[in-house]
């Protein structure tokens, strides 16, 4: 697949997400025997029309277990690929195949093969936010929920290559204390842009708020520093995947929560706990690729059967094995 940076990324437009649109989407989904899946970072209109909303791995597992013959994955391309890997017999559509991911694009299969050649015998642990090609070169996948458990399951004397997110890798290395773990220097441009200075300022203005921090964020280390210095009560700092944020929203006793992740997540959190004041640490943290899945794109996909996602069977088989090894280690929890 061509990287997202090389393409025209003008979203499909001209369609209003009104009642007629919703009725048309539901009718077309019924005719195609399709289940509609929407990632937590999608625009609210797409989240609300979906049959299921959640993180990428949870949605891919729903895709695999669904009775529907067609999966419409409203998310970015690697997520639809993962659904196809876990459900190879189903038709998988993504409303706009140009919706890529800066994190997944930060490493290719060729780059990973070269890195592996420099560390023979190392175990490769890949975050699920990677392409099928990279998953096929991986020993064990992980999610942000179980990355620590996956790395801890590897013998202590064995080198680990962790990819592609440097902030999640730093978090895992800090928690495990593992010195023989090498971390790829990739990042999600949206999460990396949520910085420690913004978090510190927001926390100071809202001293009673819980902090929900995604481990891909550039501010994750700052959050732990604030807790260590006593600027924020340690029990208020929660490093969470997107899926785990929803559970934490229902359990928190706080009346306000500062959220460090892509702003689409706020919609799901407010639905889960409408009595709580959820606010983004950075209200500009919006993924342009996620927002390419517009009402017009979804209608186009269901009308035309566009854009179908294909994964080479051999690649899919190898990639499926790395995901399965992750699941065997323990419940993977939230996908990302």
C-alpha cells in the first residue's frame, strides 16, 4: 500500500448525516449482510450508526465471530487488515482505503527484516498498530493493555525488539526494567503531539481531575513524573488503552477527567459516564486519517462495495500466528 503521505487525502463529502442518511446506511448494510464497526476515534455520526464501537483488536475479534458475511470497518487501513487476517473468509470493506496511519507507516516489512538481521535470535514484539506485512515478520503481537505481560513472558536473557511506538516501548521498558529491549523510534503524530507541558498546565488548573493517559502519548512520562513529585495524586494517574478508558470512566469516582488521546474518544467516554466532565488535554489532537471516514465515504462503500481490503493468504497466515500467540499469553484487553 502507498503510504498516506504520498496521496491526495481530501475526504469524501457532500452528504449530511441526517435521518435519511442513517436509514439508507442501515438498509444498505442489511442488503449486503454487513456489520458496521467503528473505531473510538471516528466522528460521532459514524460511531452512532455503527453496530459496534471500540478499539481495533476488539472490533477485529467481533468481525471474526460475527455471522455477517461482510465487515465494514470504519477506521484506518491496518485495522481493516487485521479484521481480514482474523476473518479471511469474509469480505472486508473500509470506506476510504486512503485512511492510513502515521504509526503503522513508521516501519515496513523490509526495515523490520533488516533490524532483525542486526539482532539474530531476538524476539520481535509488535504493537497491533502495524501493517499485515510487519505482523507477518513478528513473533508476538501486543496491545497497549498487555504489552508489559507479553514482554515479561519472554526469557530474561533474550533480546527483545519492540516496535513501532517509542512511547509505548519506553513505558514497557520502564515497568519491566528490561535492559536488553530495543525500541523502534516510531510514533503516532497525534499522540506524540500531546505534550507534558500541556498536561502539567491542565492538571494544575484541575487538581481534582483524574488523568486518563494513553501510553502512546508524548506526555505519559510527564504524567508519572507529576505523580512522583506529588503534583498529582498517584491514584489519579491512569495509563490506559482506549478500551480500558471506557471501563475506567464507569468506575472512576472523580467528577472530571482529563483525557490524553485522540479527541474522538471523548464521545464514547461521555456516553459511558454522562455525569462526568471529560475534557481533552489537547483539543487539537485529531487524526486526519480517522476523520476521512465521513458519512459520504460510508454511504459510498455500502453502495459500491468500496474499498475492499485484501491480504495475501501467506502473509495473513503468518500474521495470524503472531496475533494468536499474543492471545495465548493472556487476555489482550484493549487493542490500542
